[in-house]
């Protein structure tokens, strides 16, 4: 399918936002590597971080095909206010409950989105969505199980999971707020209609959370768009970009 | 004594000893010591490199490093399993590590100060590890030998990736070249010491050789490492920090100057730059993970009880 | 009623009410509410700016910011003391804050996204605060009035420093100019809302005016702020994000467009961008400090017991 | 007193090392501001951070007089391997016990050093030492009291303080290792002889620690020189320098 200039620009923006979520989430997951509660989860979390980062790379390579931009420049040389990630993924790593509840909320969204994106009218996105979905199914299994374990484990794990949920749940709703240019992409069948997915998402996660003994909170602040961030993003990127930006004369890393 | 003779004959014939087989208590003891140390080394070894995942300077390097550290966790897992075949539990081994009784490779008691350290570790530290592991893949104990075969394959990959990064930086910008030479300066002697003390100071070696646990001595391993890596380093324009390093035409070997063994023994005794930090990091992860492990167990029990209904 | 008349007469004469003096229960209630909110605002207000101390870009700015945040902690301290003169304890007030019952200034429920936010907060947020505090320095309650005099002097300093930084960046590099304009865009409406709802929506105001707790209305304060700051912002090449902003020749006032009050009420009800984060940060510091406070008390008791021997 | 070129160079190095300790310690203290266990300690810790940073500025201004270097460039544009701080001050902030035990170990050293430095043959250093000492006496009072409170407070505070001491104590000894060029400065009477101070220091801190019920550990790793660092320094500086280095075109901050 040929993209007109307006659609092309909108798709570039959308791919960037998709990649930014993955990059930032991978960074938070990376903070856990070598510090997980059991060795098996060190493996799992390194694997998750790797997959999310790999997905970011796929999205940015799609973008590269459209506008010739360099994925590494985008990741390591964009400033915090240029990042288009959702706040959900930038919040500090917290404890294991926070990490797993966040992962679950994100995985459930991503699975839904990808299943629809597999039907995209834009073939390259369709292919990438299928590739990513294969891995994301495993992510979701993993985080579904953890939500259940924590929710139904001990009193302490339940308390921690519920506390995490209180903070995180409103931010999950931000994932369903489209970009300003996204409507045209939806109409052209290029990307799924987020607004149409939100209901199914809330139903699905509420069901699983409640089955696990957890209660999704009412209310809370939902960011209005992806220009909003928190105080935590600057430091996350300062650390992440510190080597890449350390020597202006370095040509390759 | 008869069984011992038979055991030694099997080893002499190149047969593998398997978990159910008879083995001398000392053979078992030495293997448990070595394999669990090896497992701990993988687990602790995730820390110095793991510290740089959040700072890796490109998508590709970050993916490679994540995969590498994941592999290390995986190696830790195989090795704990291999040790378990000798009748020791993971909990006992972990407890020995956290209490400071068990050892792990000295090399992980040095800090990673810059991104170049990650490249140097991949190339040199893994390079030395591979020499050792390739030998251990011949080990007479089946489960250890098989774990080593699998680990070696992955390590070879890490070695190549580390070398590739170091060579890139060695011909990179002024700061990149400086960074990688600095890293070489810091890691050179610790890497040479990884092969262990000189044969003359290594009392276990003869027995380990006889029982086929090892098939080469520490000095042989070290020599192989030098002969492979020194020419490549020099070729890259990097200079090992050893003024006595020279090529011996007669033997075809690269000969190193005096190794700072004082430091080696201090580090082994817990007085290296990062010993306390490594143990603290492991203990802290263990402590902070306690409630998580309890939740896992509680959930598993509940599941079991439901299944029984 | 006689005492009330006398009380109101004293206020009309411009006398200060002091802690031991008779006062209406409602006067006490309003003051406790206002002073403790004000104290909480200082304490919570340390968070958004405090987040940038570790990133301040020069020695001088870092020293200034440290001093500023230290002042805020100090203001919190005077204000808690001032509130205590009305018969409420610090513990009660802190407990009201941590449980979410007590309010603090809405402005601190917005995040500081870049270093420029620190400058904008110093200039505009403190600029608005000073308008309010200058008025409160006239307050009929002595301890509050005196705390305000002291606080105003320090705030004026912060205001000057914030302005100086913003003006520097406004004529700095392209990225600096962008950074500071972005920060202005984010903080403009929250700052205007700091003065509180329009007079028509502010039921407490008439009573507070009569009792000399306030001497100006919210809209008066807001107008003073605009008249001072708008010309200076424009002069600096910065544009407030209000397309309706205009100068009214007749009144000599700057007139703003419609204020997003919906947002104001949401934030007050706990649904602002950083409400949960601010409370969590305060609760966490409180929780993690518990063992420290216990140690302080235990040590003080031991000292006392020793002194008694 | 006129300094010959060799002494001048040695003094430049020494002033930088002195400043680096203060800068890095101030950074770790800054991480506490707004998060202290009581409001009064928020005030105290902000004040400490400010003083330490102010001292760094004084040392770097002395250096500026010698070689014209810009203090801000030195602080915000030097790389981690160029920093000459002792490891004691770069270790992550830890809990309140860690922070206060570290502060005590550093304050006690600084007080001793400054009392000697007040007798320096180099007048500008003499003056700076007197100015700094006035503040440092208060710092020492504050941290002496905290060591006592924690050591003699509750079982938990004692345990935490002792654990902190186990890690920190060997690093305090690094403070007494002179720079390679320092001997000439000592001979010229410009700076105190660290080696001569170490005995008095160990005696003083051991006495106070023991009086507070704490036991200085035997052994442990003592860094050999100020080129040694840990994994923590890169991230500390990445965060600290992130704004200053963010825009190469910015001329002033």
C-alpha cells in the first residue's frame, strides 16, 4: 500500500511512539538484571528487556524505511521532551510487584494491539506485528502468572501488588490515547483503533486482576497525551545516553 | 581400593563418570567445589557487566550485552544443576556463597569503570575462561563436561563480540582509544591471574589431572591465552601493561613478566576492590527477593491443594 | 458575642492577635487550616525542585538551589511552629498530610521536566507566592504574620534568582530558549491558578477578609502578579501560552483568557499529574525514617536517664 | 610564598583532589534533600551539601589563581577517570546510617587536615582552611552526635550503623594516601603530612566509634591511589553533568 505524505508522517510519529515505549520499558527492566529475586527471573527479565528492545529496533527500522532516520540516533540522541513514551513505562523500577504489575498492564495492551496490527493494510507493519506477537504471547503468560502469584501469594505480596496497582492503573489508560495524527492512520486501516480496544482491555485486565484478588482503583490521573512526562525521564535518559553522548568525536559504538 | 583402581582405569580409558557411578569421596568433593565455584562465578559475574546494560551506547551493543548476561544466568543455572547431581542442593550452595564461605572467580572482584571494560571482559576475560572451559569440556565427570560443551559454544560468541568492540574502539576516536587502553591496563593482570597460581603453587593440580577433572595445568592455560591474544592486541595497537612481555623465538611462546601474586591472594581472601560490594549485592537481592520467593511458594502450595481437591 | 465584638474591634484597629488571646473557634480553625496547608506546601514543595539539585548545571546554580530548598524546609519548620501555637501538634499535621486529608498547594502536583522548570518556578511560582505572602505578612494573627515577614524576605531572593536564570536562558542558545519557553508553557496556567478560584467561587474570602487573615482577594493577587510579570516575560521574548492575554488600556491591567478551572478542581481532589507521587514520596521518607526517629528517641531517653543518675 | 613550577603543579593536583572529594560527597548528600527522616535533617543535609560544594568552589578558585582553569569546566566536563575523589565519597547513598557514618569518617578526617592546613606556608590555602574549618567544626559535631545516636539508639540502628561501618571503614584509610606529587608539598610546608595524621585519626575515630558501641572492622580493601574508582562513579557524574553537557552550544548556565 502506498502512503501519501500525510499518512507517512503520521506513521513515522506512531512508529516512534511505539518504539519509545519499548526502549524506556527495556531500560527499566535492565535495571533488574542481576538483581532479580531468583536466578530464573534474572534470565526471564534479561530476556524481556532484550525482546522489548528488539521490538523497538523493528519499529525504528520500519521508520527508517519511511524517512531514512537512524534508529541509534533516535534512541541515544533525542532529548527527554522529544520522547513520546507513555508515563507507565518511565516510572522508577520499584519493587518486584511494581515491575510485574506494570509488565502485565503493558503486555496485555501490547497483545491486544498486535493482534489487530497483524491485520494492518501496511504490509511491513503486519509482518513486524506478527514477529513481535510471537514473543509477546510469552511475555503475557509470564506476567499473567506473576500477577496471580503475587495477588494470591502471601499477605505481603498481595499488599505490594495492590499498592503498585493503585499507582499504575490510571497510567495504563494513557496507552489508549491516540496520537494527534493517528486518526487518519486508523481510517486508512494502517493501525488499530485504540479507542475501540480500550473497552476489551479494561474488561480483560479487570477480570484477571480480580481473579488474582486485586482491585483496580477508581480514578487517578490519566495523562492527556504523550508529551507529558514525569521527573524520572530525564535521569533515565541521562544514564542511558551517557556513553553514546560522551565523546562527540566518536563515529561508531 | 579395587573400586578406586577400576574408577581410575575408566578415566584412563576416557570414559565419563556419571551421577549414579561410584566415585572417590575426594573426587566428589573436588567436583562440588569446582562446579559450585564455577556456578557462583557466573552468578556474581553478572554484576560487573550487568552494571553497564543501562548505559550501552547503541541498540546493537545493548542487545548483545543483555543476551550475554542472560547467558551467564543460564550458565549459572546449568552449573548449579550439574553440581546438584553430586548430592548438594542449590540452597546449600547459595547459602555458602552468601555467607562468604564459597569462592567465585577473583576476576569479578574488580570494578568495571567504563564501557570499554565490557569489551575487554568479553575479549580477554572470556578468552581466558574459554581456554579453561575447553579443557573442562574434556572433564571426566559427564554432567560437568556436557555443561561445559554448551557453555563453550556461547562463550565463543561473547569472545568474538568483545573482540569486535575492542578492535573498533582501538581504531576509534582519541577518547575511545584511551578508554580501551585504560581498560586493558586495569584488566590485564587480573585476567592472567584467572588461570590460577603457577603450577608449582597449585597443590590440587596433580590429583585433578590424574582423575581427568583437569587435563591441563594453570600455566599451560595461561600460555595458550597469551599466545593467542598478545599478537592480536599488539596488532590492534593496544599495549599490555607489562614491560617484560616478550616473544621467545626458541619456544614460540609469549613470556610475561612477574605476576602480582600478592594481590591475587589478597583478593581470594576477600580483600579485593569489589569483594564486599559483590557479596552485598548478592545478599541484598536475596533479602529483597525473600518475600517474592515466599509468595511463589505460597501460590504453588495453593495450586497443589486446589489440584488435590 | 461581646468578646467577638472586642476581638473584631482589635482587628479593625490593626492589632495582632497572639497565641494566648481569646479568638473565635472559627478563626482558630481557619488559621490552622491555612498555616498547616502552607507548611505542608513548603515540605512537599521541596520535592519538585529538590529533584534537580543533583543535575544543576553549575556550581553557582547548585549552591543557589540547595540554599533555596533548605529555605523551604526552614519555612516549613517556622510554619509548623506557628500552627502549633494554635494548639495542634506537628504529628497531627503530618499525619493529616500523609493520610491525604490535608491539602497543600496544587502547584506542587505538577512535574519538573527540565532544568528550566527550576528557573520558572523561582520566578513565577515564587512570584505568585510572594504576592500572597506579602499580603499574609499583614495577617491579624501575630505568629503567622511574623513568619510571613521572615519568609517573604527569603522568597524575594529566590524570585530574583529564578528571574535571573530565566532571562539568561531566554537569550541563550536555541535549545536553552526552547527549554525555557516549554517550561513557561507548562507552568503558566498552574501558576495563575495558585492564587485560588475567582472571588465569586471563593466562599471563605469575606470572613477571612473581615478577620484580617487575608487583606486581598484571590483575583486581586492574581492581577498584581500579572501586571508585574507579563511585561517582563514579553520583554524577555517569552510568550505566555494564552492567546487571549491582552493589556487593557482603561484599567491598566493585563487581562488573561479563560483559566482551566476543571483541571484546578481535579488536582485539588487528588487527580493531578503528581499528587500520588508527592504523597508517596513523603510517605516513603516517613516510613524509611521511622527507625531513625526511634533511634533518636531511644538515645534521648538514655541521655535523660543518665543525667538523672 | 612563591611556588616553583613543580610545586605549583603538585598543588594544582592536590587542590583538585580536595575539591573532587567535596563535589562527589555533596552530590551524594544532595540525593537526600527532601527525603530525610525528619524535616530538621532535611535542613541539615541541604546545609551540609551546600557547605561541601562551597568548599569545592574555594579549592577550585585557589587552583584557578594558579593555572587559570575554570571551576565549572572542571566539575561538569571532566570524565569519571579524571576525577581524583576517594572512593569513600562515591559509594551509593545507602540508608541514613550509611550516610551519617560516612559523613562522620569524612568530617573527622577533614577537621584534622584543616587544623594542620591552617599552618600552611602557602597563605591562600591557610585562609581557605580557616574559612572551611569554621563550618567543618559544625559538621563534625553533627555527625559525632549521629554516630552516637545510631550506635546507642535501638538494636536496629546499631545493626545498621555497624553494617555501614564494615563497608566504609577501610575506605577512610584511603583519605590518608598522599598523591604521587604530594611529598614535595609536604616538605615545603604547603600541605599537612597525611601519613603523620593517620595515627591520630584512627585513634580518634576508634575511640568515638567504640564509645558509641560500634566496632571498627579489621582488614578490608584500601584503594592504593586516587585513580581507583567503583562502578558507581560513572552514573553519579552522568546525572550530575547531564544538564551542563546537554547542549554543546550553550555558553552559560
